[in-house]
């Protein structure tokens, strides 16, 4: 019988048998899959698990603190938080080509993760949040937009001498099953039912060159959009929603002053498989409210637009 608790019991037994008393390393991104692996492994092997959470400076508002509070504070999981914002932003300086940015973010991630991993003593296993669709997908890999974080958490990206073996407890599960398990393991439902977030994070939502103040503006605008979607009970009706920072400036007016500032685009889509999507027909009043809040509350934004491009012809992300 398939129930979340049966699957959990079964996975726990398998992991224990697999790793024995060895230590396991996990790259925790805060996404659904790695979060569920963290919760599952913590239940199975407790302190034998060490998670590394890399803050690349391209996360959503409060995301790093949320990960630390959920896992480290509430669940007592060993989590090493690495503040690598300067390293990532330094590497991205002057780079505006989307594929180049993806590569840099992926490679920097490997470096940071390797540095942390090599500081740890006697780790023999690397855990990954690979789920069944990833197994299928990597068989016929999508070029250019490979799941950077996931593909780089593999053994190939780690120092040879570490010789890590893989633990992939979600390998046979679909997303909805992973979510049920997450809930059963006590993860907050906002975390488990969160929209997907790309490995390169805000790096592909700030068009062109990534700058620290652009990231700050985008984080605030995105947070308002998501907060209002939740408040209006629309969050779970759309498959993915986010804000995009456009590095063009447009003229606006605030009180008696002329404003010449940046543009924020809002994107919300409905999709089953993320291969095709339609733009979400969000209510005009709702969009109006979000636009007003962003324009009033976020400095450096003069205009807000809503993306009405389907996939195809657009992709879901703007880069
Ligand atoms: P696109 O933009 O190709 O996105 O329509 C389809 C889905 O994939 C996500 N996405 C990524 N996820 N690394 C990821 O882990 C990436 O480089 C990446 N690029 C796109 C996107 O958010 C959407 O859910």
C-alpha cells in the first residue's frame, strides 16, 4: 500500500542499511526536493547528516534565514551556511550573456561546495534530491538549461580523493509523492508547496549584468507579488509566479517629481509539465494592487508590466 508513512519507513530502512554509521553530505538549496531529502535523512541518520547551504546572493527575500530556521533551529539538522554572495557577484561582474551567467553560477557553486566539503572529515556519501522525472530528463538532457544545481551536486564536481558514493532516496518518486512525504515529515506546507525556483536563482531574473542593488530591488518586488498572491489565495492556482528585473529605465512621476527608474515585469503561468504554459489570467484588480504596492514601496522602480507571453513562444524564465 502506498502511503507517505510507508514510503518514509521504507526509505529510512534502506538509507540506514546503505550508509551504516558513515557520514553523509547534502547540498541543501531550500527547494522542495533537497528539503525533503534533508528531513528524511535527518530522521534516518540524525547527526551523521551534514547539510551545506550556499547563499549565492541570488536567493529570494529571507530565504537563507528561512532555511536556517526550519532546518537548523526547529529540526536540529546540522546545516553549514556559506555566505558566498561576494564570490558569486564578483564572478558575474560585467557578464551579461545568459548562458555565460548560468555557467559561472554553476561553476562557482561547485567551487564553494567543494571548499566546504573538503573541510569536512570522513564523509563517504553525497545525498541528492534526484526525483524520478530528473532521472528520465537526464536520459534525454535538455541542452543549455540543465538543472544546474542538481547536475553540479554530483560526484564529478567534488574532489576526487573524497570518493563519494551517492544516496538518492527520492529517485523513484514523483513530485506529488515527494510533497506528501515532506508534509508527513513535518516540513511547513509553504516550503513543500512552493513554486519551482531555478538553480541560478535571481541570476536569470535580472536581465543582463547582475548587480547587487538590482538583486535587492528584485527581491523586494518579488516578495510583494508572492505575498499578495498568497493573500488572495491565488498562489496555489498558478504553477509559477515571480518578478523579473529589466535594466532599462523609464520615466515616471512621483508627486511633483519626475522619476527615471527601472522596470519590473511580473510573470505568472499555469502549466502541467512546464514544457508548455499559458500566462495566468490574474484578475485586473489584483494586478493593479500589486503594481501600486511595488511602485510605492520599492525604490528604483518606475513602472510595472505584466508578461502575457505563453510558452511557446516565450520560455517561462526570461533568460
Ligand atoms: P523555461 O524558462 O525553460 O523553464 O521555460 C522551465 C522550468 O524550468 C525552470 N528552470 C530552471 N531550473 N535550473 C533549474 O533548476 C535552470 O537553469 C533553470 N532554467 C529554468 C524554470 O523556473 C521553469 O520552472
